[in-house]
């Protein structure tokens, strides 16, 4: 690999933590919402403070995820962050969340979900 390309990839990865996340227009989907509200939800972390906005939860989710957050949405009292999402073929916008994390609005628990 060319040194310049390697450096660009390294810098791009480091800067990814500061990139804005697209806000989706669609709800995450019934399967995701059932996982978040079900008795068997998988809590993977707790934030140090109550989360009151998508932006407030984003740094915590990024730290936990280990993957890029590709989209986020506020739906039914939840902030839902996608690490994987299906996109619209024409617009490239996320239309279906496949996996990621969520935090209940006003809550601290980070919950992992996946439709696989």
C-alpha cells in the first residue's frame, strides 16, 4: 500500500469520530422496537449521565460500538443508532436499521439490537 494512501486511511479513521451522523426519516422498524422494549433486551453499557438528545448519546454509542454509526433516529421515545442499515437505492438514505444501539430518551442504558 502506498504510504500516502495508508496515512489517508489512518487519518480518515481517526476523524470518523467527529463526523456527523445522518438522521433517518423512517422509524427503525417493528423488529428493532420490539427488541428495545422486550424483557430480553440486551443492555451493554450505562452512560454516566441521562441522555436527552441524539447528539448527547452519540459519543457514548460510538465508544461502545467499535463500528461507525451510519444513521440515527428518534422514534417512540428512543434514540436509535445504526451500525448497519439498508439504504434507498436512489437517495442513499438509510431506510431500514439492521443493527446498532439505542438509548431510551431520558435514560442511561445502552441497548444492543440486531435483526439478523
